[in-house]
């Protein structure tokens, strides 16, 4: 439901166009409506290219986008600690200046009350856009754009069936849009095609995660209210999103419900074509006389995607002459559009006759839409994987690596320590990280605790950047310091036996434990 931008081909005098277009400059696409008014689509220029020229004329391709496109060019690695998802998103957007305008829909905060703050959340080698999209998808939130007083503003919402989340399309508010055949003499916008797309999906979604603190598995199941038919057996989607992914059974149930809602929405899509010039993603379209609905009733659809085609109404001779110079319009439009709908050719033909047409994808307005990232299949949304090990520095309570007197140990009751990665700008945001012990068990074995300032080796459970575990430490040349190989730093020939075993102190990091054994 993200409809970020639009592409258009235009013809200009070459000397005019060079001065008129520049990346980042505000631009607006104006569309004439059936009642004589105009709809405005304000954006900013994100791409500009010259496709060809002949004499004093040239054809250009311009892509205009919302401010969110900037986030795709900002890549970061940072850690967020004990913050809610909404606070993290606010902080990321706030880094992009005054052009970043957004607001949370009215139902978001009540919806997010059931979610727990994120004790540890990494943005690792991700663009700001990919990071924000991942967080929103994990919590079941989508976004759209609206025209505000100061320009386009992003609206983040939780319930696509509510009017605060998804408002009515201006053209269909009130009486709705007719389902009608397309004719060039049609005075009002209509919907010409509307098809229902149904697919088989899981009959239940189950999630299970192990919590090492409570020493038990936390699981939940969410059944589907859709029927796959009597001939199919129950189809369960079982997912294990990693260790301690759910704080309790309530969080696990919330996760399973979001997964099932995402799958259910995608198993009951609608696709259509129309000439509704105000249509955009994130609005509700009301259609009267549509197929598969009762006579006299209007049906509402939440618009997920719109691919629009607009053609200037130039005289036929001028259109033919330009086609000889720069190529026919259908080929240019096919080249520009991405992920074309199957009936895009029909939309082009309609646009050449009437000036405008679109293809759209939607769900019924009473179906709650949840975003799904590509490749995730509605499961735990893919994070940046941490292939291999990394090293980090153990830090103290203040996030620093400097020792404070003899207090060089900082751990909790579970023997966990805090670390700072080398790519972090500070150690303020971290979490308690478990330390793997080779010889430790319940009441037996030995335990090693990394000291403040020590460099440790970190692995990640299931390559999850948010699930670090310390598996070892590195030496880095500290220890012996040239002294004799005994705990007390005395020569082996010393007559004072007690001196050989003088207790070492924790804050003396050199010459500790320098035992030497001679084998005969």
C-alpha cells in the first residue's frame, strides 16, 4: 500500500528542460477530472533522463517520488535499546530533516499497547527505508500518503478497515463509482473490470519460541476463518522465529494472529481497471453495480496498488510524427512500468482513447491488510543476516570501556555482560549478552567472565543480528608482560614458597596466572 512515486514521459524544448529539472526539486503532476477540477499529485524529482532528441524537441523521462525515497539512499548500522517501535521509527524519520512529514493514525497507539518495547534492536548494514519497512511489517502496520497543509505527509496506520486508517477516495465518496463499460464519451469515471482472485492458504498459523529464562517453550496458534474446502486436509504453517522471540503467551498469540491476517488478505485479492483519476493506494473505493455483489448494494475495496497511464490529447498527426521520432507510446510505457499487471495493454489502449486509465489491486474493505516483505511468506520478517562472527568490546554500566579502580567486572545474575560493537558510535545502547561456557553446568565446572575493556568474539543465534552470544575472547598481547612465569611474578628458584603463589588482583591485568609446568 506504499505507492511511492510515478514516472512520466514529457517533450520539451531542450534549453528549457535543463533549467527546469533537478534531482530533489519539488514537482507536481496535475490531472484534469471529469467535473473540470484538477487533482494534484505533489512529489519531488528523484530521477531524470533524456530519451532522445530531434531538432529543438527532446523526450525526457522524469520520476517523481515522495520524500520516503531518500531513505533508500541512507545506510546505517546502529543499536536501539528499550524503545518502542514507534519511537524508533520517529527517530529514523527525524534524521531526515524538515522534508520528512509523517503522523500516526488514531488507532495505532491503542493497537501498539499490546506490543512490548524492544529491549534490543539492531539496524545492521540496512538502508533506513528497509529498516523502517521491516519494523512496520513485524508489527503489522502499513502506510499511505495524504496531502497536508505543508505538502505530502505519510500516515502510518494499523487498521485498514477504519476510516482513520484508510479514507474514502474523493471520487467515490457519497454515491460511489459505477461499474460500467468504458466509452470515450463517458462523462464520469467508472470501473470497467473487477475480478476476484482466490487462493488456498494455511488453515492455521503456529509459532513457537524457547525462553531460556523461564526454561520453557512459548507457543500459540491462530486458526483461519477462511475455508479451503472439504477435500483438503488441515494445512498448518509452523514457524520458529528463534529463541526468546516472545515475552509470553500473549505476545506469541499476537504474532500468530498477525501472520494469519497477512495470509488471509493475500488469499482474497481483487484486481481491476478503471478511469478513476483520483485513485491512489491507501484509499477506499466504493463501487456500485459490481459483479459478485447483491443488486443495489455497494461494495468497498481498499486499494493496495495503482498503475496509472495518462496520455496527452495531442492531434493525431502530431502523435504520429512524434512516434516516428521517438517511438510509439505503448513501447515507451511498457519500458517504464515495473511489475506490469496482466491487463496493462488494455489500460494503455483505453488511455489512448480517453486520456487516462489505470490497473489496480485491492482487498475488500472489511478485510484487515497486513504488510508482508518479499520472500517472508508472512512469517517472521527477514532481518539482515550476520554471517560469521564479529568482535566487540565489553563495556561497563556507563557504556565505556575504561576501568574504575578495581571494579573491572560488570555482569548480572546470569553471568551476562554488556558489549559495544566496533561499528557502534557509543556503548549507551546495548543489552545483556550471554557468555557460552565450555565447562559450566548446574553446580559444577568453571565459568569465565569477560572483563570491561576486553575484546570478545560474538556469534549470532540462527544468524539473527538481534540474538548475539559471546563464544570466546581474544588475547591481543596482554598478560605476561615479560615477568617470571609464576602467579606472584617471582622466579621459580625463589626460596620463599609463598611468594610463588602470591594472589593476583583483578585490576592488575599483567602477569596473572603465569604458571609454568616442567614435564620430565
